[in-house]
């Protein structure tokens, strides 16, 4: 009897969590159809004009392009660096492998803000003024721990005799990685890539200190929009991003399984 | 390519240390074309290490390995043209049966048509022609084993290496595969090396058996010879059953020794000085109940009889806690029961003397 | 022609070779983090103690000595504590329900957890300002349900801040606990029942301790995220609730006082390190049990 009450209570909490988490998203989606230029819920009719205005936002396309470039490049770099490190930790028989693994994942727990100002000072001190490159370096620091965490866990479960088999069948080590490891570990790569991409695309605490007037990532641009003139265009933009994420999540579920991402890949 | 009567594979003085222990200690082995050789021994004897060295997955500290006249000691595995069948099969989970078998052929850059023909041939050799499109996860253990075999064969390697490849199968399947595998290898004229700890498998499948212990090869010979004429106490103990009786040499000459044991004076084949501590050994199938004494004899009481279908294993307790092990056919003349007193005799020519390792050389 | 019988010259044992290959694979990542993560943080530490005339601790003195800034630090800690406790209270039972779900329901629920992570904090926080305004939804619902008569001021209050903060960081509490709960063996509760334990006791004595690693991970993550939160307090409460994060931002972007900003950053960093080390220690102890 008490078990049933407990289960009901648990489900009530779960539903509460869902409603709580989804409400701001629904508000955003609703606000995007507002007929008036006020960022508020649509009263008296709906309008799609804010969606049309997205591309007209000042500096929108460069910001989007920059965010996409940074996300893709930092994810690619982190995947390369993180996979190599994971292979080393899984096979290298190194003493202190666990400490090294912790060290690789540690930037996750550091406040992004602190990392931002630290990098700002550092780049200035060494005279590294190329904003785009500085942002890239910062984003690799941000994304590498996500990738390392997922790949270390995935690599620990990888059967390395598959690599030996590939080598006896005519593959060099690099070819074996391409033809056997990557396809077999595809779920881990996908999860790592997804987390890394989102971490970079949505990042603001590190980016806010490294962007300048001409080079802004999308989240920083959105902060600027909110400061200056918050109209429903912002809501329309966010809604589009949400829809894109839904598609991404459905694809991930089909390919890998969301429960896998939440369980061990996370 | 070396001429057919030259050795196909030569292992020369190969050694490897792991810390202070010798994993392999100056191992020499020569294998001819088309020969099926088994490396037999307990865990840790170095047999798997040696096999992996031939494949290039590990490298020796000292020594050389030659394949078809070519020194391959430093050649990486992907250029050695050896086929390797792993204990866990190591089939690629993301490829179908066809994809797995074709893998090595793709590495060698063969054309689509060539690959297709080779895969079909390999699959038909292992009787899996119709499973090309199947996913690995949907295969049974026996089927996976065959796919692993087909994959190794498809590239027509110089030599095939099997690392305990049958140990994951259940007993009946295993015995069937042993026979099938031997026929298949003969059919394609392959040179093959097996690693196993199962002496029955070694005796069934091989042209020659190399018994290994502590990084050294104790004996390399045909199965018949390894069984009936073991070169060392270890080989005697590891392959087959035996009766072992310790004693001291009382007289010796012309390849024979007279030995004093707890059950009396026995004669054996061997060369020792008088007074040397030895262990006499004889295989159980040679002990027979005898009316008239001939060769070596001993009396005792039957302690246990273990039924094995075609024959039985009988333990006889003789004088001074010496145990005799006899194997008799279960035909109508078998009358012994537990507790019976009996007298057994066996030929001197099948009695061997080995140095006694435990008697402080 | 057979090769001469002389043995090949000795090689390094392959164990050393495997290890040096492993180090070669690790080197890029470790080197990168050393140059782009460790060094900047060390530099930050250096900046925090370098005044106009050499080594000086004046920033720390201001930060840790003034009532105002001590209050700021306490604000950040308080926000983190409240957020963590509330998030844990809701997330814990929810994780259990989530773990029992299967199929479409489970996918849908998990999507609800992942989806907010993709929406920018900035937009979510702004959405909360809409929700909590005097004429916002929450007020309208409360009035419709006759809980209150007139709209209450929710925006720019600590309550709004905590609610918004919990909203942003809740998924980070649910997911680690969920990960651990899914790995629990159902039969443990059954075993406890056969041994005569009543369900509540069995739950408290067996299930709860086993979920501790997930709880610790979630608590550590949410706490360290909340203590350094910037956008959420800025948008939901602004100047009324200064935090360490806003102090850092102000010092760098407005006041141009890098030493002070660095000192505040170091304090925040130390708090995060304490949280991580404590949680690692606690988790280690749980795993040893």
C-alpha cells in the first residue's frame, strides 16, 4: 500500500518536473506568435511576422555563422584529442590513469565565468589578439571535458581484440580506427559530439569575455538583443532553435537511444 | 616464396621477458608446408604469446621468425599475411557476415568481383553460403566460429593461427568442429598452428604436437609419439594418464635400469647411474590382470572403478600406498569389483624412467 | 637461404612501447589543457595578488573583509544552497518515476529533460520574467484559482530568483540520479522483503545508500553551476541581489579592476574546487562500501 503511494508521489513529482521545465519553453513558443511588438503572450490573434524578421536582425547571420563554426570545429578538435586520450587510458596500462581521467574532465566543474576572465587575461598577456582563434581555443577547453568523459567511458567497454583482428586482416593502426573503432563506438562518438556541440553553441560565460564588438557568438548577440530591444523576434529565434533541437533529439534517439545518453554516456 | 620442401615457418631462439619472468625462453620450432601443429600446455606456458608473435601482435626480445624464407620478425601484422582466429572470434559487430569475411580482401584492394568470389568460396568452405547478409549478433556460437574461420581463410594467408578458437563451443560441437576443421585445412592445403590447453584436441587435430611448459618447448613430435614416448615427466603428466612410482636405481646397462621401489624391483627403459632417484611411469592401457607373471607386476586391492563407456579406469591400491592406474576395455570378460584383490602385469618396454625432480638432484 | 642463427639485437620490451605510445596519445590533450586551462588559472591567481606596486592582498582584503562583499559571497552560496536543496527534493522522486518508464513514455520524459538544455539560459530566464510579471501567467492563474486577490510582485524577488535558478539547473540534478537508479537491481527490494524488512525501512536502508553516488554527483554539479550563475540573477533580480559572478563581470567589463575581478574569480574557483573535492571524497567512500 505504501509502495503504491510512494510510486504515485514519484510520478507526481516527475509530472511536476516536466511541467516546470517545459513552461518557459512554451512561453517562448507562444510569445513568438505575438501580434504586438511586445515580448509577451499573444493576446488577440497570432502572427508569424517575427519569424520573418529573424534574418533581418542586426548581425544575426554573422553571429549564427560564428557559433556554428566554433561548435563544429571545437567538437571536431575535442573528438580527436579526447578519443586519443581515451585510447591511451584504456590500453596504456598507465599508473595514475584515474587521476589523469579526472584531470581531463575537471574543467567541467570550473565556473565558466572564471575560465572566461582567466583566458581573457592570459591571451592579453601573451599578445594573442586574434579573436576568432581565441574563441576557438576557449571553446575547445569548454568542450574537451564533455568529450573526454563520454569517450573514456565508452572506450573502457570497447573490445580491443577487434583492433587486433583488423590488423591481422591488413589494416594499419589508423585504418583499424577508421574501419573498426569508429563504427563500433559510433554511439559514444554521437553522444560526445552532441554534448560537445551544444556546450559550445550555447556557451556564454566563457564567450562573453572573449567576444568583441565585431565578433559575437549567437548567445552573446541574444544578450545584446535583450538589453537593447527585446521584441518577439527573439522568441521566434529561440523557438526555431528549440524545434531544431527536437529534431536532433529524435534523431539521436533513433540512432543511439536517449536512455543511453542519459544513463552512461552522460 | 620458398620451395615446398623448405620449412614454411621457422621460429629461431625466440625469447621474451616480462619483468624477471621468462615468458618465452629460447624457443625453436620449424613447421613444414601444409603441416598442422598444436602448441599444447597449461596457462602461462607461453603458447599464446608465441602464437601472437607469429602474427605480429607481440614482438620478441630476442630471436627471429621466418615465414616462407622471409624474416618477418620486425614486420607489422598488417603486412604479414597470416590469418588469426581469436578465442572470442572478434567479429566486427557493425558488419554483416559478408562484410566480415570481405574485410581482409578489402584491405588488400581487391576488385569487387574478386572479393565476391573469394567470400563465396570461403563461406562455402565453412558451410555458411546462405548467411552472407546476416548480422553477427543474430548468429549462434558455432556459426560465429565458422565466420571467424572464413574471414581468416578468405585472404588465403601463408599460415593460419588459432588461439583456443574452439574453447567457447560446447563439447559435442567442439568435437565435430575439430574433425571438420582438420578436413577443411587439409582440403585447402593450409599450414596451421593451434594453441590449446586441451590435450584431446591436440592429439586429434595435429600432425605434430609441441608441448610447452614455463616458456620452453618440452617435446615436439607426432601425437602418437608424444603420448607413448613422452620426453619428460611434465609431458607424461600433462598428456594422458599414467601410473607413477618413485624408486632408486639399483642396476643399469644397455638402456635398461633395475629400480627398487616400494612395490618391489621393477625394470624400465632409461639411462641412469646406480643410486639415482627416478620415477617410473606407465600408461594405464598397458596394465592387465595376468595369470602368469611377465614384465613388471604388482598386486593390490581395487579401490575405485570409473566407468567411461567403452572402457573403465581402475584404481588399485598396492603396497605402501602406491596407486596403480589401469584402463580396461568393458567387454564381457571384465569382472573386477571394488575391493577385489588382483594382480596386474605390464611390459618393461612401456615402462619409462624419469629423473625424480623432488628428490634433491 | 636460411638466415644466420645469431639472435636479433635486443629491443625494448613491448610493454614500454605500449606505454610510450599511450603517453604520445595523451600528450596533445594534456599539453593543451596545461597551456589553455591550467596556465590561465595560475595567471589569474597571480593577477589577483598583483597590485600597482608589486605583491598585494588588497583585493582579497576588500573581498573578504568588507561587509558588503561578504554579503555578496553569502548571496552566491545561499542561492546555490537553496537551488540545490529544492532541486534535490523534486528530482529524487522524479528520477525514480523516470526509471520505471519504458518505451515512448520514457523517450518523451527524457526529451523533456534534454530539451531545456538546448534552449539558451538567456531566453529561458527572460521567459521567466514574462511568467512572473504582475500580469504574467502565474499571477493570472493564482487569481483565477482565488489563491490571491491581487497580483503579487514576484519578479525581482529572491523567490523568483530561486524558482528560475531551480528551473535552469533541475535537469543537471535529475540526470545523474536517473543514471544511478536505472542501474539498481529490482531484486534488492525483493531480497529485503524476504528478509523481513518493511518497505520503508528497506528503501531507506538499501535503495537510498545505493543512489548516493548519483545524488552526490548531481548535488556537486548543481551547486557549482548555481554558485557561479550570472545570467539568471542578472535578469531575474538584477542589482538587488549581487553575486560573485556579477561582481566579476562588473570588475572586468565596467570598473576595469582586473585585480579585484581576479580575486573574486579565485574565490569562486576555490568554492568550486571544495565542492568537487568533497563530492569526490564522499563518492569514493560510497563506492568503497
